């Protein structure tokens, strides 16, 4: 076991928003033994613990005390399933987009619509990542994890993960209590294209390959979304609000062009980006942050800002939308509290 601790680690490049942050101590365990060693050390020393993945869906404070752990296990492999299914085992530090493209290139169906979503596999179940009509929960078979309190391993079924829209048990009962170490996905060798979102069907052949669909999704996302390596952002900053049917009826009557999507429970999902755009906020800047000029759902970091400034800016966007439409937007990126 060769666990290394780094003191006063700079995490500004460990979050896609590019927010300044320093960790008092930082470790990247490369296997389960090193992970348990890091947990044991933190417990023995009484250090606060913070878990970090790809840094694509979180807001970091200026400083994190104690120990920050970012799992570095990055292997993935295939296992034959029943019939035409294939099980994909992916450890926590596997880059999600790289995995999606590799699977699509092998002709495996199920994750192609989730191409170019930033981050690591270990964080994917936390918010049940989704795009273009597909969510992680559609293909997830199991989540392997380790409990932070005693290092014991466990495996959760999709049902136990309590998945919802951008939600899971990892944001609820298990928040801050476990670290995800591996995902198991169930994909198919048989073509199962899902092309009902936007102009996706118009961008692919008939019938398309899984790789063709993934590449089309990448092209659409690149047209709309800024590259975090160039302009700091966390992707979609707000969830699409789900409102009561009576409110949706009133809003659509007043705004006939408003995108709206009836949900199984009778409520209606609205498009947060459309609401922000209608308030004239696309391209709006204030201080070190702004609303992206091509996609109003994305808040961008222009450099030199802090988490506090970002939250103030996001709060103002929320207030303006609420004043105009009576709809409260909810932040999607997770706020990491200073340890």
C-alpha cells in the first residue's frame, strides 16, 4: 500500500467551474486497500472528509479542511449477459464520455445519448445523469460502494438507488456516507436507437449505428455548450422545473410557445433555459460570472470569481425568473460545504 497525501493541494483544475480551492490534504487512492487506508487515517486523526470525482457538477469553496479523497480507480471491462445483453463494469475514475464512446464504437447500445456529459463514472449515479431522453437509471444494473464509517463494501440495486429526475439516494439518505467505487451497466448488442429528442433523428442515418448517434449527440452539445477547458462551467446549472398542472396550464395560455412536457404523475416539466432566455438573460454578465450566450441554462465563470459570487449571481437569475413566471429554479450542481 502506497497511499500518498498531498498538502495544500490546488483544486482549481479539479472542478470544471475553475473556482479557486485548496485542500488541506488530498489523496487519490488507486485501489480499495488505499481507499480504506485513507478512510482509516481520516477517522484516526479526526479529519473531516470530502469526496471528489471529476468535479463537473459541484461548487467548491475557497478552502477544504481535513482530507479530500478523489478515487483514482480507472479500469473497465465487459462481461457477457443474458441474451443480447452485455454487462459493463466501470470503476469510479473512468471518464464517463470516454467510456460512452468506447462502448458505442463496439456497437453496444444504451449509453450513446449520454455522450459528452463531463465527469467520472463514480459521480454519474448521484444525480442520475441524463440527456436526450435517456437517464443513467435506464441502463444501470448495480452500484458498488464503500461505507465511509467502517470501510465495508456493499452493492445497491437500481431500486435501492431511489432514482428520480436528477436525484438519487446518494443525495438523500446516503449523502456523505458512502463512496461509489464501481458501476455495472447493462447494454445491448441489438440496435435500440432513441431519437425523439430535438433534431437528433435528422442528424443520423437510417438505421444509425450507436457510434453515429453518440457523435451526433456530441455535435449538438458542442454547438450549444461551452467547453469547460476553455470557459469554466458546470453544464446545466438549473434543473428543469416540474410544476403543478394548473400552473403549467396558466403559463402556456399566457405563453403559447413555452416548451412543456407532461409527466406521469400529472405534473408538467418546463424548460429552465427557455424561462431564463425569455427574461432576456442570455449573455448577461455581472462581475466574474455570466449566462452563456448560446445556452441560457449554463452559467459561466469568466475568471477571478469565487463560489460566493457565483451563488449570488445564480440567486439573482432565480429571482428574475420567479418574478416573471412564478416558477422557482433549483440549482443542479452540488454545493460542497467547507469542511
